[in-house]
C-alpha cells in the first residue's frame, strides 16, 4: 500500500511530500522536501506507528540509499530519534535521476523495510 500526500505549509515555505507504507502492521512514513534538489542537504523525517496508530520510539532506523539504474556504493545514513515516533535523517542525494530510499526500522528483533522512490532534479 502506498499513500502519497502533498503538504503545502504556505506560499513561501518549501513543500514537503509525505509517503506512507504499511509493512507487517507497521506504518512507515517518509517526509521529504519537494522537489528533491541535487546535492542539497535535505532533512528527511521517518515516522513509525503501530497497528493501533500509536507512535513507536524504541526502534533503530536508517536509510539505505541506492539508484536502481547503477551501483552507487553503500550509503546508509542513520536516523536520530526525535520522540513521538519521529526520526530525523540529514543527507544529500548526489546524482540526478531516480533514487530508492529504503527505510530500515529494527524493532524488538524484527526488521521492517519500506522502499520509497525519489526523483532528484537540478
Ligand atoms: Cu547514480
């Protein structure tokens, strides 16, 4: 299941895109600046909720950044927990084109993975 929302905070503020996936009862969300600019530091927010909609804080979260079109080496920035089921990752995408951002969340010995696609533009 993939849900896509566009949030516009105001005329002057940059837009944020929010995507969500349901993985084995865990709702994994990713909030990212839109558009995804080449080589710009961007702040990504991962959100985790259980089947009852309760935020999950006791998880280890990182991103696995790849491009489907080519090998790009290993790039796995770790997330910093913010509380309320939110985790922050700062990273930059260093090439134009389609990226796959795999959110990996480890919780109570179980690993959950959700793949989100981002299009990087100039
Ligand atoms: Cu590439």
